[in-house]
């Protein structure tokens, strides 16, 4: 009998799926960046309803950020590193459970409130797309399994830092060992969580979640008033020719033609340049 | 000195009859789309009133515009970038749809399709957002001609600044029409509020635009604008605003609102601005000095030094000439009859207003009409008796300083007196001009501008230069808004109604399938394989993969 670790289902779930999901996710992200900058938005509905959003959105996003931080700490950073800085296993586990549960509660409360808002407020409901429904479903599964895994692991029965975490890091060096995921120590709930979230990553670029990739981190260092010439290239050429009037618009705006079919880009293409 | 050209507008409130033609033509051109039903790039308010959106002028509530911090440095009233990023999940200052209004249409089909019955069928109002029934509580221009003013007018934020008791008795009522568009400010707080840098001022003409491809739905521009003239398209999740009809302006044509104004009260022109001093001008300590500071930024286009620097800064010569003939420069700076809207917001707005004259409050003092006006002092005293309190106009147009309003009204009155002599064949009295601080020839030029108001005098709009910009040929026949769900399509041009399918998507799909709409005004462009933009926003059952050609500015 073939051990499950090298069986077809395990390979499919822990080797094929991650790479397919990452391939779809990353190429999808590039594709959308290049072709649909217009659709790249958070699609806020605050205009339509703000009372529930005021707390639910904040709680949800803060919880998500905490959860991401927790995953970085628990999955991306090797156990040996945290031990090297003097965090013992017990201390780590306490941190992980306390942080994980509070983040999970925040995410769940926020998510439920946002879902309630989305499906009971008629105005918000009409802005809901089919893709939104898909992504809400994937998020719900990811959140539920993540929370369940955290609660399940309160007694520290699964040392995922010696199984799930190394497996996850192996993916990025193209040597994933599925037996780490199918081993004795990994509870089913962890397996479900890991698998479910790959689907989320694959769907990510095609959904409203892409707004997470355009967090305006450069805003504080940008010049407050942005100037832009009608045609950045022509303006730069003119400045070069006449030695003055250099375009002093903010560098936060790429000077070249926008990759997404801005008027300037298309005109030049049409002129055969 | 760094010279830039800036488009501006002056509206002569003396001539506004509140017909809303500007609003309607603007709406038909720009915001007749799903997601923008509630949006009025141009609206006409009756003042006193709460305005659109409700109480937009009350910055203690909305935190729009700029203020000075304790050290006298200019900062956004709603807080700087870090504060904005901290509030990015929920903007505490964002108006709600109900602060504008829930847009509606009527269930007209009922009137035709109802079966015969004892009672007449009724067309019920339906929300254009949800399609559901609507109990209409508020609407665009709800306060037209002081409707409901007994209840609402007292909330007008402009009354807060007036010290003396406001007269609101029936016999004391007054009103002003106030048409509003985006101010295309020299120091726009919406641009500074945009975390993504999607909003920008165009170098060539100062028009403030939203890059639809860069907007990420953070919506701080909406709350950052003290005039609430950046709107949120709830369908696309992007900000949109008055774009000064830039496709028309680039072709040397006036904006749609100006072109269609039956009162011919809008003037368009270019002013040369010294951009090096913008921040200093917006940072003057006393609010009431902002008007002078802004006038000071406007450079004299006839000054050889300014012309030379303008050329050096890349402003085309015909633009500098246009600045010489600019009605905006003349009315704002030369004659000082036009005033900016709420300069105290420190945005240095570029849509200016000539305050309206109004009837004398008491007949006994109606000296102007009676011709018993030998004494200029009497005339100027009479201006104080006008029905619209000068303090009220001042709280709208000059940060509460009645001086500039009085000066403007004095000059308008002087112009009438002076020109009446000429028109009646009497001897001209140059002292009328000098009493108002002007030259007789200036009054005549002013008369030509505000009373005759020839098309060519009202609109001095230099065209854009193809040689320094991209060729416009390829854009011929296209419409200004090019993104998905762009614009109503002729032939399919029904206003978005209850549960209406998105007409633009349908038209594009039809064009794909070779069934172009019959009328050709909106030539649906050949799909460019390089710019196959998929619409990921199409709603339930919407056909993904319908392409539109490229992004656009709105």
C-alpha cells in the first residue's frame, strides 16, 4: 500500500494545488494590474451605509492584520529563530493562542457584521457581485477553519511549527514534502484550513480583495498637491528641449504611459510610434 | 516666479434666474449613468438654504478644506496622511447617500400597462439605487425658491457668522441663486486628501481631475473637498467630479453649463498664476486676507516680465494672449467685482461670483431707480439697504468681510448710473467712475462684459496644443468618459431606471457583435487588442469580458 503522504490525493492537495493556486494568483495579479487598473478598487460602500461599517470594517481589518502578523510569526519565521531570540516554546504558544483567539474573534465579529450589513441593507446588497459571493464563501471557510484550528490547538497538541510551517516554507524553495502535512501530528482541521486558503489565494486577484495590494503607503511622503501634464512624455521632452519647466509633478505617478490603456498610451500606439 | 495657466470661471449672480438648465445639461452629458444618479457636477442652490449635500458649508461637521495649525502651517482640516491612513477602513467625515438624496425615478410603465380599473393607476417613486419603493424625504434642489425655508433656512451655515439678528420674517425674505460646480482650486484639498495620488491638477490648465485608473476607492477626496464637489460612484467604487468639460475646453469650446446658460452669466478664461507662492498665499493668517492673497497670485499678463517668464515656463504664446483678454482676470482682479466662494476654506477656488444687486428694502431709499442720485454717498448708503444683507453675501463670498462685497456692488451700481447717462444721451459723468475707484473706460468695458456679454467676450478659451500634447485625432468621436459603464449611448439613451440593464455594456456588446447603435454620435471604437479591459464589476448576470477601450478621466 502506498503511504498516504505520496499518494495521489496528498500530492494533489499539498503539491499541485499550492503551485496551481500560486500560479493563478500571481499571473492573475499581473494580468489584472496590466489590463484592469480601472477595476482595481476597494469598492467601498460607506456612502450607502456607514453605521455598521464604522465598527465592523475597522474590527475586521484590524483582526485580519493581526491574523496576518500571527501567520508571519508562526509559519514564515522558523522556530529556531524565535528560540534564538529567547522565546521559549511555552511563551510562544501562549502568545499564539492569545493573539490568535483575539484576532479570530475580531475577524469573525467583523465579518459577520459586514455580512449582515451586506445582505440586509438593500443599498449595499445591490452592489454585491457574483465574485463577491464567491470570495465571501472562501473567506468564511478560511476564517472558520483558522479559528477552529486555533481553538483546537489550545492544549498545544499540534506543533504546526514543525510540520505545517516547514512545509509552507518548502513550497517557496520548490521542495514541498507533503508527508509533513499528512503526518500523525497534523489534525484534520489544519489540513482543511491550508487547503481552503489556497483557493482563496487563487481567487484573490479576480476579486475585490486586490485592494490589499494597493495600500497607499507612499501617501505620507508624497507632495500634497499632485500636478500632472496632459502627456508626461511630451512634457519631459519639452523640458529637455527648453531647459526649463521641468515637470515637478509628484513621482508617485508613473511618468510613462499607464499600463492600462490610458489615453496617452493608446494614442501613441495608434500613431504607430 | 513659476508661471502656470489656470482655467477659471466667473458667474454673474445678478443674472441667474435659477432655471437649472446648466444642471440638466451637465447631468445629461456627464452623470446620466448607473452609480451617478445622485451626482450633480453642477447644481443650483437657493440661498439661504442648507445646500447640496445638506449643510456642506458647515466644516465643523464635515472637516473639509484646510486650516492653519498652531504654528501657522497649512494642514488638512480632517488631518494629515497618517491620520487618514489610520481611518482608511472607515472615513468618519464621509457624507451618506441620504445627505445628498436617494435618487429616484417613477414607475411610469404602470400608467400604460395597468389593466382597466376603477381608479387611475399611479406611478410610484422607485429608488434608482435599489429599485425598491421610496418614501421621498429630500431631493436635489429640495429648497428651490425658498421652498421649506421656514423650516430649513435657519440651518444655513452662513447665518452662523452673521452677528446681527437675521431677518426671516415673510416681508424680509430674500434669496440668491447659487450655481455651483467644482472650483478647480489652486490649492485643492481633495487632491491633497487622495491617498493614491489619483487626483491631480493638470499642469497645462489647472483643471482638477480624477485618474479613474488610479482611484482605489479610499474616498477621502469626497470628505476633503469643502464644497463637496467630488462624488463617489457607488457602482464603480471610484470618485468622480466636475471635469470642467475638459474635452470641450481643449477644443476651445466653453463648458456645457456655460454654453447652455440662458442667462449668459458664465464667463470662462485663463489666468496666469505664480505657483511658487501658492502655499504662502493659502497660509495667510487672517481668513479675510485670503482674497487679496489669491488676487496677488494672479499675474498681470500684460507685464513684459510675466510674459517672458510664462514663455520660459512653457506656456504657449496664444495662451498668454488669452490671459490678457481673460474675463476672469478682468472681473476678479482688474475690476474686483467677482469674489471667490468661501475663500476661508483656503483652497484658493477658481470659480468666482459677481454678487447680486437686489431691491432696496424700503421704497424711500430706492434712490437709484428714482434717479435722485446726485449724491454718491447716498447711493452707497443705499447699497446697505439692499434686500440681501451684505453680511450674508460676505459670509459666502469673502469670509465675512463686507468690504469686498460692498466694493463690488458699488461698482456694479456705478456702472449702471454711468451707462444710463450715456444711453440716454446725457453728458457722461466721469466722477461716478472715480467715486467707485474706477476709470470711465473701465466702467464701459465692464458694461460690455457683464451687460452685453458677447459670446466672444464671455469665453476666451485657448485651445490645447497638439504639438506639445498627444494627437487628438484618434480621439475624435469618442466621449469623455471611456471606462466601463461609461456614458449613455445614443439610441439606447434611456436614463438608468429601475433595474435597468447597464446600457453601455449592452451597446458595447452589440458593437462587438456588429450591431452598432444607429446614431453615430458615440462612435464605439474598434476594440484595441492591446487594451482589452475586462469589466470585473458587471453585476449579477452581467457578461464579464465585455471590453471598453481604456481608462479615462472624469
